[in-house]
C-alpha cells in the first residue's frame, strides 16, 4: 500500500481536504449498501473504498467541466457584447 511522505502529511491543504474526502467516501459507501452487514463486510471494504474514490474523482471532473463550460459561455457572451459595442455601422 502506498503511503504519503512526511512532507505531504504536513501540507496544510492536504490536511484540510483529507477529512472532507474521507467523509464523502464514507457517505458514498453507506449510500451504496443495503444492509449493515454489507456495509461492515471487511472482505469487500477495499473494493468499496476504491469505488467511492472513483466516484469522487468522476464528480470532480464533471464539476470542473461544468465550470469550464460556464466560463467559456461567459467569455463568448462578453466577446459578443464587445463586438456589438465596437462594431462600426456599415456605410
């Protein structure tokens, strides 16, 4: 199993984000099980943790894509508005 270096563990951003990611993973794992026995099953724990992390990563990618699309749309609308302002009437 990989472990993070001492420098990573001392990183403030890492320390702040880790509890949030762990809580989100826990929520995903809990929501995908239909019984306490399955939720506490140690034999499937690693696969369920891995699936939860994959879900978090997919959600982050989707969110970044959505933000990019919104910013691109805002840029296009701004450019369109600027073109209307600075467009010289045809003579």
